[in-house]
């Protein structure tokens, strides 16, 4: 597998061959039609029991678990759209687990680093999965999420979600514009929620809202620092979670009353005093917004972003068509012969153990600068904590270590009942001899 130009595989993590196990699929994530020189074919994207992305031909739909088929059916009925068309011979899937926003911005539309597991090419006989880093610009990430919003997969509403859950995705550039124009280097990115949160669905709305907020906030700070567009510098940003925003203000010494946060200036210590002098006396607590509103803000930001749309963006969007098709379809594939009934599936293997995300730290360390400002991290899939080392054996205390000695120590001699009290030597020396006649 030759990965896209802008994807860097982790140096010490081997690539894994992709083995399709339909019985291990859990949730529906996406559906699209891939139109290449050999024809057009529909593909389904699912997650498996380990949380990884799996690309399945639509002809295999009847072999999917019933719950997964139900999710695809619900999406088709609710969206009222046929799957979008992507004009490319093949593409890659990226499960985004962490996003790094560099702190030392050189301009407005700076790069961001997406860490995750890349699989592909799809279709392909040598498809593999490998962890690594994909580099795109802030505008690329915002535009990918904005253009993919119309086709984000719908899930059934559940009592745990305020809004109907959806699986958002982004078509991102993995190569130069001239290669993108030929349908090469396309990457479909899916922000991945932690596996333990994929109970009823794989919806990633809160995660995407957080990701959009942090990219927009970085754009706003860069616009203010580098004289960017005024509309971008003065953009009023809500927050994806008002509760977390209030907790962050309280950790900085503010007392929140309604929509106003007032700084408490009664903390002892020189460091706290300096922090109080630098912080404003009063702040307005930002309001909370969901993913749809952040997508609208991203559209407004892209409208005023200098140099946007770029040549890369134009080449990438030229390969995507909304369903139903608006251009002549390529020659369809020849109908295949009737397939025999599927053989019974073998027993499912136990799920693979959770894999640590230590490989991401290698990339983060490479980007870190000694003494520089730390980059902001958007973590989507929680890293697996390393096993805790066994506690060292505790040494017994002196009191307990002496207990065993008592078993061997001789018992103290008991005083005899007829024993006379001992007389001290000075007392004996001071007695006259005649007194001894009365002691017998």
C-alpha cells in the first residue's frame, strides 16, 4: 500500500492486512458510490467490534448484522437522499483519534495534524491499515466537514441525545491538486468516538462540535495576531459545552452568576495575585451551541478566509457529486451471476485487546519545541492507560518485625515470695555492727 503524499505512517508500527469479517460489524457510519474507470459501485462504511472502520461492498448488505442494516435503512428513509458519488478509482479511510493544533501559528490558515489509522486503498487487493499522521490546513478541515454535512448518516433518536445523533465525516486532500484532479489521494476522515461510548450508535456530534470550535478559535486568534479579516477576528463563538466552560472559568478564580463571571480577588500568594491582575474583572459566559450551528459558523469563516477556496479545494470538490447523479454515469459493471447461499459463519474470534496510543506521542514530541507554547489537543478516542506496576512489597515496621522475637525471648523471672528486699551497698555500709545481732 502506498499511502497518500500528506500521510506519514508511524515508523515503528507495522501495517495490518485488512480481513473482512461481516459478523464483527457493529454500527453503520457512511454510504457512498465510487465511480472509477471500471464502473460505479456502492460502498458501506461500518465500525467493527474494535472500533475500526471497515469498507464493505453494498452487495454484501444482506450479510450484515440486522442492527447494522436497520441503521442504514433508517438513514435512507430520513435523509431522502441517494448516496453521493465520488469520482475516483479508489480512496482511503481515516479514523481520526486525535487532532493537534500547533501553538506557534505563522498565519491564518495554518496546518493541523490528524492522528489516526488509515485503511485502504478501497477497493484494492493489497488494502492495509496503519497508524500515522495526516497534515491538512484549517480551511481543509472546515470545508471537509461543511461539505460532508448534507450526507452525514442519521441515527434513530435516543433518550441520551438532545439532538438526533449523526455520523459526520470530511473528504480531505491527501495529495497535490494535480493528483486530486485525477481522483488520487482522496481521504475520507471520520472523527472516532471512544469505543465505550458506541453503545447504540457511532454518532460523533459532540466531538465534531468541539473540533469545529477549536479550529474556529485558532483561526480567530491568528486573525487577531496577524491582522486577518476583521469579520473573523470579531466572530462571536459559542461553546460546545457550557458546563465545561463554567468549570474552566471557576478554575481560573471566577464566580459564575447566571451569564456573568466575576473574578474573586482574595487568593493569597504572589502568583495568584499576578494572575488576578492579568485576568479581566468580569466576563460573559458564552452560550452553548450544537454541531449544526458550528457548521454555519465554519461556512462564514470560509467565506472570509484569505485565499479561499484554494487550488487544492477546487480540485478536491470537483471529484464529489451529490446524489442523485448530475453527470453521465460511467459504464456500469456487468451483472454478476447469482450468488450461492452463504456458508454458515465460523465462530467469532474474541475481540482484539485494546491497543495503546503511544505511537501518537512520537509525533507530538517531534512537533514540540523546547520552551515553546504547548499545542492544543483535541482527543477523540481516549488513550489506553498503561498497566500499573505492582506496588513494591512493604517492609514491616519495627514493631511488627519484633513480634517474632518475643516467641524466643525468655520469660522474665518471677520474684520469690520469701525473698527479702535487697539492700543497697551504701545502706549496708552505714549500719553499725550491733544491728546485725537483731536481724538473725
